[in-house]
C-alpha cells in the first residue's frame, strides 16, 4: 500500500503541475524516478518535521499541492502545532502521508507507535482523515485528492493486504462504501482500513 501511494504521487504529478513531493528522513532512493524526471518537485528533507510542514504550507499558499511523507508519529505528534496552525487554520490542500499507522513499527519502540493519530487528527478543523482498505482503493483515494480543497491525512498500514475493495463500488472521500448488503434484522458492521479483510467473513456468518 505504501509503495502504491508514493508511486501515485509520481503518476499524478505527471498530469498535474501543482503536485510536489516532500519526504522527511526517508530512503534516499524513494521516488527516484520522480526526482530524476522532475527534480524541482521532489524534496527529501532531514529530521525536521515542523519545518517540513511550514515548507509545505508555504508551497500550498503559492498554488502547489504538496504530498508530505514520513512516519506516522512524526507527522502527527511531533509537529501537531504546525499542522494545526499552518495547514488547518489556513485550510490548505496539503496531503500528509503517514507510514506505519497503529503498531506497525512496534519493534522500534513506543516512539513509533501511532495509536492515537486518527483521534488527534480528527480533532483538527478542516482536516480530512483517510485510511483505505488496500492498494487498489489507495489508487482511487489518490486520484480523488486532486479535487479535494482541504488538508488530508493519509494513514498507511503495513502493506501487503489482500485486495477486497472493488472499482464497481465507487469511491468518494467522506462517503461509506457498502461491502455487503444487509437488512434491518441484522446489526451493521462498520470498519475502516485493512481490518475489512477480517470483518467480511464475520458478516457472512449469520447466513451460514
């Protein structure tokens, strides 16, 4: 899912001149093809998340659409004030791509556990929080970001999740997708993120 997400940044940048990529202390080779093709729209900064958010805000004010990528805890807790003031209060079209939502990076210790990121980002004005089910749904989300005028938090999981979403079901930011139709006699199952693959079998149990 992560690779699909960043690859989509490059694909979208080919057709939309507003898009720039800003990484914070990530692999030097990340999006190397984009860096070679359009070096003026690819930036890899150091461990300076607050500065990166200010940088993205300035670019957005100047008409660009920055996609900022780093580890989830660092793009939320570490620079929360900058996200709130620079991005959300100005309602700027900056996209925050967060690697390792939840306990994905548990082996790296508690500093890398993003277990409250959804809650604190939802508390911000104008911020849209997204967490797709799989890589194919990620493609649909990334395409939809081009027309969304507000800041977006894009939460990524571990990756390698089975594909359960369907193009035919459509995709719209802020709108739920019905994965299994039901009736008034059954309790609804609400889910988000890759947990969908675990919930769908449970939905089918009453019919067995």
